[in-house]
C-alpha cells in the first residue's frame, strides 16, 4: 500500500496479533512522514568574491566578537528592554489580587518577587491605574 506522493511506503511488522497490522498501516497513512530540509547550495571557492576585496564592514574592528582587542566581545551587554506601557497598565489592574495572594503563607518566594516586579512596572507606567 504505497503512500500518496513522495515519501516512505507503508510497512507493518510481521507476526503481530490480529488487527494490529491493519491498525499500524492506517496510523502510518494518517500521519505523514517528516520530510528533510532541502540541502543547502554549496558555495564554490571564489563565488563570494575575491579574497582580497575591501571589507564589507569598514566601521567594525577586526577583533569584534573576540575576547581581546577593540570592539564588542563575545558577551556583549544588551541594552535594557523597553517597558511596554500597555502591558504595565493591564498588569496594574491585577495588583490588588496579586498582593492578596502574595501575602498568604503558602505563596512562594518566586511569586512574591513577580508581584514586586509587576508593582515596579506599574509605577514606571506613564498612566498608572
């Protein structure tokens, strides 16, 4: 029983109990096999341009990304994320409920920290609720 289109043909193991072979074949027909990604095209030597061509990044130091020399290192510090005012305002509406839950004895330390962060985000919002 070949599958439709390209792919692996349906095959069932021999010596199974009654009905298992048909069940196995039907399940193979229902779920398509994973297709591998097409192979990447190979780059021939010299295809990207001459080796001695001018740099494509003249403002970037040659040691950028290296742990030594000028330029950003391998652990470049990212700028702090911009506060989303819409999300801050939406979370601010839940602060009374969150604080009540955080005040209970069974609240985890992680949850209490989350409530503190929500409170801080709401305070930074330009229009707190």
